[in-house]
C-alpha cells in the first residue's frame, strides 16, 4: 500500500501543518472579511504549490505518477467546487456574518482532511483486499453522474433538520445568538454552543456526503495512497480561498454541474474498464477532465442564462409531448 518512504509522508504532513498554522496564526489571526484580492492571491498560492509538488513527483517518480497526481487534483478540485454552492446556502441560512466565515471554513477544512484520510486509507485497503469493489465504485459514480446531469437544481434546504444539527442539539444546549467567531460561549452562567458551532457541524456533514462521491472518483486514477492523499489535500486546502473568490459569481457558472456530471460518469466508466483491454490511460483521463472543466466554464460565460432557460423549457415540452403520445400496439 505504501510505495513512498515514511520521510516523504512526514515532510508532507509537517508542510500542511505549517501552512495551516501560518494561515490562522499569522495571516488570519484576527477575524476579517476576506476580499476578492486576498482570495485570488491565496488561490494562486495553493494552485502554484500543487504544480510545484507535481514537478517534484515527476522528478522523483516519472511522468505517470505526476500525471496521476494532476488528474486526481483536478478531479477533486472540480468536484469540490460543488461544495461551494452548499457553503453559500449554509451561510445564508444561518446568516453568518462575512467577518467570521473564514474561521468556520478553516476548521471545516481540518475536519475534511481527517475524514478524507480515513476514507482514502479505508478505500485503498478495501480495494487491495477485495478488488471487485472497484466495479461497485464505478457503477456508483456512473449512477451519480447521470442523476446529477438530469437534476441540477439545488433543493430548498432546511439545515435545522440536518441530522448533525439534531445530534448537536441533543448533546449541547444551543443559544440563538452569535458571540463573535466563538463556537461556545457562556450564557446565564452556563456553557452553551453558538449558531457558529451548528454551522461547522453542517459543513462537516456536507463534506462527508461529498466525500462519498469524490473519494471513489480518485480511486479511478491510481491506487497509490500517497498520490491519492496529497492530490486530495492540495485541492481541499485551496477550497476556502476559492469560495471567497467565487461566492458572488457562482450563479454565473450555470453549466458547471453539467460538467461535473460528465466527469463523474467518465471516471465511473474508467473504473469499470480498469481490468479490460480498453483501459483508459492516465494521460487521456487528464485531458478529458481538464477539457470538460474548461468547456463547462466557457459555455457558462458565453451562453446567457436566458438561452439556457429556453433550451430547458423546450426540452421539457418535448418530454411532455412524448409522454402524452399514445404508444402504438405491435400486436
């Protein structure tokens, strides 16, 4: 399972811990509203670090491993963008002030790193023990991709009914007022959880749900646990800055979910073909994932939302007519 030496694991974990400490302890020590400029700088930093790391992988292990890392990074990055839509809904529902959103996302990332590590190690162990599970993962991704393709609208979410929130309210007394960026505060001489804590719980639950899709997807790229883990973590670490960069313009990317649906379906097919003569090479996967992502973004920017609405209305009319048309008897 472990192809890389332990010192590489140690060096990577120390690097991530140092970056997190630098983030919260130095650059974001005080709560503040993250500007688009700041978000753009940090997004560039994390993407650049991922590219540098891919270069290190290339020098140490060759083109195949580097391609696997980049493909895994792109898949996780593109799928994690879907999390951003949910983050917007969560912050809007709980009326989280802009000033405190960075802190809750920071701790959300810590939880996401722990959960992804557990999922990746468990998934690789399962695939090594029961290789046939790759077909279950592949079929699940194809199903998820097709479902996402035909159901792109976000449902109205009642996060108060989230199972994580219900458990939190059973374990802790919760106040209905914020106390800055604190997760717990003192009210009437008793320690209580604030709405910020519930926001963190919902974000962690949401990431757990998204991990069910994204983790099986990167198993299609490689079974090298180090490549899986590092590509996933680099994508997750840049998620906060990407949120603040895109939060106000996410409604413009109207075809992004279509692109994500295509990527999930493609990755599922790749997994199902893994043991056949038609196995899809990593280089082809990288080109397809990158191409679909770029096309969905370009189409969103070039094709007005009104045109999309008309096309969807036409499609709905055609489906309605098809359902009303009587089926001719073959008898």
